[in-house]
């Protein structure tokens, strides 16, 4: 997963512009011109690091040595990268840099924890995120999920036909809506339909949906629905996704139902950032040697 370099650079430039405004007046007042620093980004708790690639772009006007690769599991006090360059420049982007690194790493860490929890329990269920992200952060949040071992689900609305309850409220019956989509969309696009009860899940599978999303089902309801699909000879014809009400506390209950995919909005909408800091380890004036 990756954006063209120019597009990614533009997104990151806008992040910095939004934070800096007309300039970092504090650094201009308190830091002498020509001050050079050596700094380190340090992890303050164990987790999975994400956002290194993006950080290197943000820091391209400074000398940077990345010591950790994206997707790596690290322990507390690990140095993620070393930075050398103009103090004012680094101070002006410090917060933006840490915001991106800590958010992406937090998402990757939580995703990895849930993926490992499900795998250790012996389930093959895929853990996916949703589109519950802040505007402008979709690429970064979804890439973080991928780096944590999760599934990005659809990246954009044109990736997949996803028929939800409000579409059905306008479009009518499940069978008719799926048929219309099948006859209209390219063969390369899968069709997923959100259902709220077992009967609708059966209707969706019979209509030819590729994926059936069980919306806000309890584990018991999900298991019963899969049993009905098996009895009807439909289980192997569709992927089953469960979404809604799924948390870290009950994820094994859902994984044990036999669904193929578990999608959790909280991976990106309410995840905890991974604590990091940027620490100056040496300060000198331009032209002087390191001390």
C-alpha cells in the first residue's frame, strides 16, 4: 500500500502548514539562528512502529537515520531515528512529526495485539478496519492497520460495492438491489451487503452477494446465521464479515463463530497513541564540532 511520492509529499506538507501557520515564533525568539542539534525519537513504551516512511519525507531537509523499520515491534527506550540539522526547523515540525508517528504506531500496535490474540486462539479470522477515520487521515490510518498485520478493508468508496441499510431503504429488496449492482458494476468489483438479521443474510447469499456483513449481531446470532447458511448450501459461496459491537474484550467470542472477517471501527476511531518523545542530545552552533 502506497501513494505516489508527489501525492504523499503534498499531504505531509499540508500537515506541516496547518500546524506552523506563519511561522514558529517561539523558536525564532528563543533559539539563535544557526543552532544545530542532534536529536533522537525515542519510544517510551513497547509496541509496533508505523509512520517511519512518512516521517522521512517530513524531515527531508534534515539529516535522518532511521534505526527501525515500519511494522517492527520495539521495546521501551528504543531509538526509532536519529536527526541532525537546524534547530529551528526541527522544533517547528516536532509536534507534527510526533503526532503522525504516535498515532500511526498506536493504530499498528492495537491492530497487531488483536491479530495475535485471534491467532493464538487458533482462529484464521481476518481483522479489518473501517472508514471511521478523521478526514485527511484515511491513508495514514489504513496503512498503520496494514503494518500492524490487519486488513485495510476498502480504501476508497470505489473499491467495492457496499450496500448498506440506507441504500436498501431507497433501492428496495435485497435481491433486486444486488441484481442491479451485478448488472451494472465491472466484473472486477465485489459486492458486499449489510444485513441486520439471519433471514436477510440468507437473502443476500441467495442473491449472489460476494460478502455478507452481519451488522451488530451478537456472537450467538452470528453463529446461528452461519449455521443456517451451511444448511442452505450457501456458506462456501460468500465471505462473512461481522461488524459492530466488537471490542478487544469480546473479539474471541466473535472469532469463534466462524466468520471470515471482523471489522472494528475502534482500530482507527478510538485507538491509543504509542508514547514517543523527541529528545535533543547535542546542541552546537553551525560550524562547530560535536561536543
